[in-house]
């Protein structure tokens, strides 16, 4: 339901008064910025981890053969693999992601599970109370 002009003006006046009296509290009531999450590119993730594992194998080989240059080169390869993974990351809004085309959402499954449990509890209680 939309607010009338008078109600909107009153809310703005209350907000201004609150900001003047207690700015920290008013700031805590301000809407939060949009939530984001990290998204990984599957290609960058898989290839980067393969590169890092090859580099780790090179480090182990360098230690095994006591070749310092081989161990250092392996450490550089591990670092490059992780940098490749990091290159494939991005910040996306938390609400976005792969959408499901079929089936109930996990939230509705949990709700229906709880409803079933409540109904079973009520039935047991009614049967035991007679």
C-alpha cells in the first residue's frame, strides 16, 4: 500500500530527527549494501588446480632429487596455478546463480518435511489421548 504525501513527509521528518539525535543508531538501521558472493569459472578452477598439482609434484621431485632449482620452479608453477584460479573468480550478486527448472526448492522441501512431522505428531497425540 502506498503512503500518502503527509505520511511520507512525516517519515522523512522522523528520519531526519533520528539522524540528528543518534547518528550511529540511524546508520545501523540503514539498508545493507547488496550481498555478493564469489563465483568461480569451472574452466579456470579445474585447469588452475591441475597446474598447481603438477607444480606440487615438481616441488616433491625437486626435494627427492635434491635439486633446489627444480623445487623453486615447482613452487613458481604452483603459484601460477593458483593465480590462474584467482583470475577466473568474480563477484556476483548473492541472489543470482543457476536457476532450477524443475522440482521444489530446498526451502519448500524443508517446509513440507516439517509440516509432515507436525501432522504425524498430532495424529500420535490424538490416538494416544483417547
